[in-house]
C-alpha cells in the first residue's frame, strides 16, 4: 500500500509493479525541479552539463530553458548563440533556486517507441488514452480517435474549470452551512442559558412559596397553641380559686367546731354555711371539663404534592417543521412590482411556532428565459412569521419556491403567473364605441357586463359586445327609481347607486331588484347634497362623495354612518366639490376634488396622506392594481398618473368625459364620454 501523491488516497501497487501506474508528468517535472534545486543549494561543486566528461570547470549558472548547468566558459558560448541568447539564466544560490518554480518550463516530451525518439508527443489517442507522436498516428493508432494534444487539453481545461465552479458553489454552500451551524450552536447556548435561568427562577419561586407557607403554618400553630394554653390556664386558675375558697371555709368551720364556745358558734355559724353554699352553686354553674381539646394536628398531604413536583417542569425541544409551515400571497405578480409572501412557521403538530431565527428563503424561477431566478429579501418578524419580498424581472410562468432550513415548506414549489406591467402610453384610439345617451358614470361587472349611469335617469347594462342587455330603474324618487344616477359601483351581485338628484344611495341586485336605500337631502350626519360617487371596499364599507357638502362620508354596507371626512376649511386636507372616488392597493381613499383641481388622498381612517396632480375639473377616477390613477377632466381628456403622482400620459379628443372604470378581468379602460353620447373602451398593452 502507498499514498497517491495527487488524491492522497491509499492504494495497492498493481500487478506488474509501479511501472504500470499512470504516468504523472507534472509530478515528474516537480521531482526534476526539486533535484536541480538540491544541487543549486548544496555546498558541493556541480559539473557543467555542456563540457566534455572530465572537465574540471564547475558550473556557475543554470539555464531554465535547456535544463543545463553551465560553467563560465559555456555560459559565454550560450550567450553568443542566437538560439540560446534569450534563455533565462539563474545563479546557483538560494535566489536562483527560488526562481526555478516561476521561470523553468517542463521539457518537451518525446515518443518512446523505436525509431520515434525524435518525435514529440503532440497527439492524444482517445481510444488508448495515450500520448502519441505523429508517426504513431499513422501506424499503430491509424484507425483510432486521435486529436492534437492542445485540443484535448482545452477540453480538459474547460471540464476542470467547470468542476472548479461546481466546487466553488459547494464550498460556498458548505461555508454557509458551517456559519449556520455556528449560529445554531450560539442559539443553543443562548436557549440553554435562558432555560437554565428559567429553571432556577421557577424553583426559587417554589422554594420561596414553600418557605412562606411554612412560616404561615408555624405562625398559625403558635397562635392556636397559645390560645388553647391561655384558655386552659385561666380555667385551671378558676378551679384552684374555688378549691382555695372551699378549703378556707372548711378549715374555718373545723376550727370553730373545735375551739369556739357556743356563743361564738352561734355568732359565726350562719356565715360558714352561706359561703360554702355560694361556692357550691358557682361550681355547679360551670363545666368541670377542660374547655379546650389537647389535639392539635396538621393536614399536610405531601404525597400528591411530591408526585406533582417529581414531574414539575419539562424541557421542551420543539422547532418549526417545514412541511407544516404555511404561506400566503396572490397567484399573480407584475414585472418590476414588489411581490410579498407571508410565511407562518409551525411545528410538526400544526401549532404556530412563536419564535424567529429560522433560515427562510424565497425565490422566483422563470419556466422560460433560461430559468432566470429572482431571490427574495426576507424579513424576520421574530414572532414565527416572515415576509419575503421579490421583484420579478420577466413575464410568463414562474415557480415560487419557499424553503425553511433548506427544506420546502407546504405547497412549495408553486406555480406563479408573472404579468407584464401595463403600458398606458398605448392608449390612443378606442377599440370599442358604445352609443348611450348622456353617460355620466360607468362600472364593469366581473362577468364583463358594462353598467352605465345615464342622463335618462336609468342605468343601462350592455354586454361585452356593446349590445343593450338590460335597463335598470326609471325617472322618479320611488324605490328603484333615479334622478341623475351619477355614481355606480358593483361588487359581486350587489349594485350601489349614488342617486344624486334624490340625495340618497340605493342598494340593488346586479339585475336591478331594489334592496335598500339611505340618506336624504341635508348637511347633517348621513345626509347628502348631490352625492356624485359611491365605492365599496373589501370589507363592504361604503364611501360616498357628498359633492355640494364638500365632504366624504363613510358607511357600513347597510347605510349606518361611520365617519365623515370634512373638506371645508383651509390646509392640505381641505377640498371642494368632491366627485370621483377610488381606492389604491394600500386601501387609501383618493378623491377627485373638482373644485380644487387636484386629487386628495386620505387613509381609511380619514387622515390626510398627500395630494397630487393638477387636473382641470377632475370628475371620474379609477386606480389599477399597481397604483396608477386614471382621471377624467373637464378639459376633454383623460390623465394618467403613476403611483407617485407623476403625470405620465394623456388621452385627448374626448368630449366632457365624466366616469372612468377598469375591467377587473384585463384592465381595459372605459370612459363615459358624456358630451359625445358614447362609452369608449381602450385596451391596455401588457
């Protein structure tokens, strides 16, 4: 057995001896260099390789190209020869030996076959896995797969480079794993220390509680014992006094009987019986039994407590199980838009894991575009939840991969559709024109039906092709009737109408069946003065623009008043004649303030956030899922603002546009082009 100098593995010498082992040219060259270095640094003279045998001139230099030691005479000859004059020459010392590794090149390798000794091994036989010369390629290896050594070397270089890259990734992963292990060791130490402190604190609390209870019981025992002893002592003293009194009168009576005369007995005889009888009566009125029992016991049931204490406390080692962990996000993402994933870590029992510190990763991998990958930024909320934020760069089908400690969580990988960003610059010519008398507002149902509030005091319903499908309501103030229905909103099968002329809001089914109404003319809470728009949020909260009262009112789905955003006054929060309303992706309320020529933004709690734009008499307002605002203006155009409030595009050639709506299915833009008695549809390129 011997150790291979390349792979450092122990191996056996094969049959045939060491000569049949694969030749390592590089190792042979290293051995050759080591031999030269040993001679150069020795204290002995080195013979010149150019001089005739027997020459006494020692070598003074070494030629790194010829691999020859040269004496002073041969060195001069070497320098004069044109072929050799540029060879690297080093001295025979430590510095010269050090330079060998960087300046000395391996010798050319020559064929060992008979009559081929002068031919270099410039070819490689892939069939035999052998270096061969040119002559060998035409004789012994004529029918074999033979390539130039440079070509084969290039192939191997590429393979080695690829292997190195693979190794780099593995090393990076291993280094990361080592760092993670170090971090986990630190976390184990921290957890262990915290658990140690918790155990000590718990048992110190138990000891303190037991000690306090012990003191309480001993104090109670002492008080009871003292009380009993005191009562018994007082009773004993009472008995002793009675015995003393009886003894006193008994002794007195005996003495009188023995020593007193008849006259004296008669004089004192009535006293003695009276006192004795009085004493006897007192004895008869009291109990001669001890007034206290002697038994004092204690109930200390230690068995149950000892049993509970023997099992008190538990070292819990639990951690999140990736296969049990859940996550939430939408199934659609947009190119260039931040996409958020909420991850909830859970144990193997499905219980929420309440701590952070677990390695969570997320990536979005394209199924096209050569598998382009976007890696997510992870925020650890330290409560067992994580937020992964990814920004896709390419459109098309993707896979969303979420891992915890290197393992996929539940439902990962998952398919994800990444859609291109909308290009509103392409809004130039309408793709569809629907004829309608005085359209003032428009809304699109999930099924594609188009609802239009008309100056005919009704709501027209058109199908996707523009054909009239239904007419809802008629002129009047009764249930299901309208007077200028200037604002409509649809959610599911519910239709909400801002009945401006009747100063109220109506709730109907999408087919037109009347359900409910609220509001009346006035400026009080829940009253209106020309409501121009109504929208409903995801929580079924209704928001109404109270046009002539210069305010926004917020109601529950049944018309119960919740909040008023008052636009009167001065300052950034103020506005006049609010018309269109829309909600942005964050739930903020955008108000098209027609009298203020701006868009005001408020939180859902009614707090002023910001304002943007300078539209001329804005009326209709719509906001897409990316936060782009579309505003119809009195200047016969539609203006489009990006999420930051910058105006990016204008659609002109309109005539008194009022309402604006977006198709929830594909984002197509609909405009109630009031002055031209048309509803226009624009398709957005995505």
